[in-house]
C-alpha cells in the first residue's frame, strides 16, 4: 500500500475549508513546503507531529479517502 499523502483538496471538509490563499498562509505558519504540498502532496507521516486542529482534520480526510479508494 502506498503512503497516504495530504493535498490541498483535503482542506475541503465541512469543518475546515481554506481558500488557496489561506492554505498558503497556513502552510507558511506551520513550516510546510507549499509548492510541494500543491504539486505532489505531503506524506501524512511527515505532518502528524504538527499540532494544528485543521491540519489534523486534513490528515484524517486524506486517510478516509485512501481507505475508500482501497475498498475498506
């Protein structure tokens, strides 16, 4: 199984919906490489140590999406 990657689309949840500019600002605040985030996504394992409620929701959304894609 490939590693779960978090992409900007994972911010589109009912609880957490940043615009692109807001995502860029948040990435800068959290020390996330925004260009990499947009182009290829960032492995969830590289983000899980960051204490940010919105980011945690994005990670969970990415994991749910991956589980659905794998038929779980």
